[in-house]
C-alpha cells in the first residue's frame, strides 16, 4: 500500500453501510506504519491508530547508505 492507495480505500469504507464510520482505524506494520500515520493525519475519519514495528529514521537512513 502507498499513500496513493489510502484515499480510495477510505472512500470504499465510507461507502459501505455495514461499516460504523465512528470506528474506522488504521493499522500499520513496518514501513506501513509511516503510511498509516500519514493517512490518519491527512485523510481524516480515523478514530484509532495502531502501529507495529515502526522503523526509526536512523535505521532507515543507515540501511539506505550501506555499501
């Protein structure tokens, strides 16, 4: 999932009659945690946010600069 996927997913959920709009939560695992945080912040409608195994910025930069 990418940032571009969040809006259509939320729109799909909002269109479902069997989904309680007051109980929509985002879950992110690993790098998906960053996407979930961004979606919760900018897409709106998020009542809960669950993040697991959030990568640190230091570890991400270190992994990208290894030779």
